[in-house]
C-alpha cells in the first residue's frame, strides 16, 4: 500500500501465496466480493510501502509524516496484525519535475509527470528484489479509503482467482460520463483505474512500463500512466492510434511534432498475449 505524504501515493506489495491457487475451488459459489472473510487468505503475506515521490532527506514534513505512520504500525492492535513489514521508500523525483497540473493537461506535455515517473519507480523498486521477493504490488492512491471489512483478504483472493494477469483492477462505473459516453475513446472506457494490482513478473507489463519510460520526454507523457498503458493495448489489439491535444503536439517553435510509429510493436505484443486476457477487472 503506498501512502501519500504531500504529493505521494500508497500501495501494498504482495508476496506469493502458497495455498491460494485453489481458492476458487475452495470457495465455490461463495466467491463473491462480499463473502470473503478474514480467514480466506491466511497463508498470504503482504508488506506496506510508504512511497514518497521526492527525496525524504529534503523534506522534514515527509519524514515526520512517515515516522508517525511507522510508529502507529507497531502499536498494539495496529497494522502489524495484517502486514508483515513496513518500509519507507522514495522515487527521488526532483521537485521541479514532480508535476501534477490537471488544469494544463491540454497544453503542457509533462502536466502529469510526477505520477507517471513515480509509478515507473514503484514498478522498478518492487521488481528489483531489494526489499524482498514479490509477485507484484497493489497501488493505492492517497485519497483511497477502504470501507469493507477484511478488504486486504478480498484483494489477495481476487489476485489468486484471476491469475494470470498483467494488470487487475476496476473500470470507472459512475455516471459522470453519461452525457458524452459515445465520444469517449475505447482506451479510456476500458482502462483500469490507477488503483490496481500490477504483476511485476508479467512480460507484457514489463514492456508497457518500459515504453512509458521511453516516452517520458515526448507528448505521450501527457497521458496518465494507467490510461496510456490502455492506449498501447488498444492500439495493438484494435489498431486505434490515440489523438493528443493539438497544443501538446507543437514544439517550442510552434511546429508539429512527429511521433514514432509504434503500432507494429504493439500488435506483436497483442499477438503474444491477447488470448490470455492480460487486463482483468474486479467488481469494484
């Protein structure tokens, strides 16, 4: 679970369960979202990562906030009952590049640079094995508040039941898009919310994240990482190339920027992994 401190987020890295493979068979018809109890994933283990987008040593407020959370973790009856370990890690994004400016999303190519670079850093840190051997992580943004009892057991059970996958999460299910639903790109309609489970061992996700890293200096960086990965997949499976805001497609001299043609590469990815349905969805 990644907990936001200032411009931070939150996510839970999960370890491989030794007994979860047959969970669906054990639960049978009980495997509904509302029927997963606290004993469902007794063998699974999870750690908490408090992830700061910048550098702790340069921000006393961030240090104090993380220290407070860690102290609470070890209090009697605290989070240590649910999680094995807690770690504080950092993405080391320079303050001037740790940007999130939604009001500029039509004109500034790096308006969402902070979240994009932090996601990549999260993926690489968990994948590195420096903090332990993990199958992947659950990214929980700072404004996400669990409301269901035994929610961690539900998350872990969904992971086991839905394997294999590259990304497991929920799609938007509200009504704010109703008036212009038909105008929304397919890649946005079907993208998983950023609060999702990311399988760091899946070769498709490795390629998607690698492409995000390659695109950091170009106009595609104007798309939030979760939506951008959906665009790549839709381009590969359906051949639909996304359109970007006109102003973002201009260089400093006001000339149009020519983007690289990635459709053949994305199609190769689709040819390899489309049949296994690497993007899977949870009820909520």
